[in-house]
C-alpha cells in the first residue's frame, strides 16, 4: 500500500511540473536579447527596410544569430550553461545517522558519529533499518566561471556581408571583415541576472541486508529569475547610422533595455541509489555506491537536465575513536551532447563532538572530463580599416571544474531524529556558482 502511495505522489508531482512548464525560463533568458517588434534575438526593427528586404540597406537582421553563428553560440552558451548547472545541484548523503549490523540476532553499532553531510561513508545502515529525510538547499547564483552574474559583458559583431557586385560598389574585397565600413558597427550588452534556486530533497534509504542499502531521492526545485539587459549600438563612424533600435538614420536610437521575470516550481531529476559494503571491520569500511539520475525535471523551466545521468563511487572510511575520516572517488556520466562527464573526488571527516552533536567537513570536487562541450565563440578579427581583434565576452574559456568546501553539523535530539545544518562554499571559479549555499534538513531513522 505504501509503494502505491509513493508512486501516486510521484505521478502528481510529475503532472504539476508539466503544468508549470509553459513558463519557459530558458526562453526568458533568450528574451533578454530581443528588442522592439522583432521576434529574433538581436533583430533591429529600426534598421529594417521592408520595402527592399534584399538590399544592403535592409540592416535589421545583420546581428541575428541565425545569420552569425558566433552570436548564436554566445546566447546558447548562456542559456545552456545556466540550465545544466541548475539541474546538477548537489544532493546530500542519504545514509546518515547511527548504523548497525546484527551478530547472533543482537544489533552491534558500526558508527560513532552521525556521518557526513555531502559525502558518503563506508558503513551501510544495517538490515531492516530505514532512514526518511527532507533537506533544503538554498542557492543565490552569483557568478559564471568567475564572472559576476550582475555584470556580464557581451559584444556582438556584424555579419560579414558579401553579395554580387559588392567589391565594385565599395572598391575593395567584401570578403574582408570591415568592408563595407558598416561592418565595423558593434552591439554591446551588459547583462544583470538574478537567479535563485531552492532544492527540497525528500529521500528514503532502506537496509536490505547488513551489506546493501537502497534508496530514492525526490528533489522539488523552485527556480526564480530576474534579468535585465542594456544594449548599445556603437557606430564606427559617418554622419548617419546604419544600425539602430528606433528612430531614423539621422536621428537614431542607439540604446535599448529589456527586463524579464519568471519562476518555476516542480519535480527535479529523481535519483535512485544503492550502496554495497565490501569490507567491514571495527576500524575500516569500504563500499561502492551506484546512482542513476532520471530526466524527470522540466529542462525548459530550469528544473532538470533533460538527460539521464549516473555516477559510481568507491567509498572508504576509517574510525579513530570519535573521529572518522572518509574519502570518495568515482565517475559521473551525463547524457546528452552538451554535458561533460566528470571525475568525482571527495575527502573529509566527521567528528562526534558529543553523543548528540556531530561536526562534518569535506572538500568536494567534480573535475571536467575533456574539453567543454559548451563552447564560446572565439575572437573576431577585423581587417579594415585596420587590423584589430574583438573578444565577444568577458566569460573565460576554462574548464567547468567545481570544487566546494562543505562544513556543517548534525544534531541528534533523540528518538531517531537528526537535524542537519550545512554550508557549501566555492573554492574555485568553474561553472555557475553561489557565493554560499545553505542546507537545512531533518531525518528520522528506525
């Protein structure tokens, strides 16, 4: 009966997520690049000449990403990078609390502390033991690859125009960037993104045997977005403007702003876990953990990755009185063409400061495998009227390695309850990051 209820709850959450999917937070990020009556990003309604759309005078679409691949990849990088990083929000350990094994029908305690928070330990729960828990992690995203989200600078360059007779009209090869001279116009953007992600994880873990745990994690994700863009067209010269948002060539409007707001709430990517103990002793424990993460979250609303993922970990822990050290190493597989796999490394300790208080500290790392599949456009080289290079963004082309420091406490008030508090602090610049992520939670073991 309890399994039927569980599936009914999951089905309800899935349907709720689908109902909210129409908001499209990914689309809203792209909307920051749409101004006026144009339906395409970077379309300049003021510069369009509907009476002669094939003419060089029809300048409205010269910055449109479909015509300029580099511009399109820059917008795609922003939207995809944000959505994938939100979907891969960390999930804490689901096998905390006291652990036991049975010897001749008598429970024997195998842990001295309540265990780590965002790491795994080698002990399993013990046959017949169950942990139910709920935890909430709050993140206010503040940077992307070290660049503040409230000050992302982008520069979009003009299409390299060439058409029949262009060389004779302008007296130079139109294959050169800068011929005609209007190609030297650029569109400069300043983006201010305010992104908040709240992940509430509901989880349960059951000890099938003294050596095998199985569990499930159901994340409920709440994402809110506020974005502002300020765009400026910078003409290269001349008495009239070829590109403008509104007005006329002799009296152009060269600046524009756009604001978007949105929120989404629903089911994230559900994870199923199993942990197998392969060595247990009074001092050391060794286990392997496998996890499958299913694409149940709405990708378009920044609730899920849209792709299946999995990870495997080797887990080692050792006890020295009230002090326990642990290390995790493994691999994360991430499906889809835009996510990189990662090598996982974690090291830290948990210490039973008293029978009712455990302190836990870890360094948690995800090291990107291979060159990033999220590519940034390269610098644009101009030939005329002089050689120069324009970098399209201040976002660096670096690996999205993620290193976090985790520090927290577990409080055991009694009767099988545990209260959890924790902070995650970034230790490097890779990926989309929060300056600090707060986690609170509670679990019940029996």
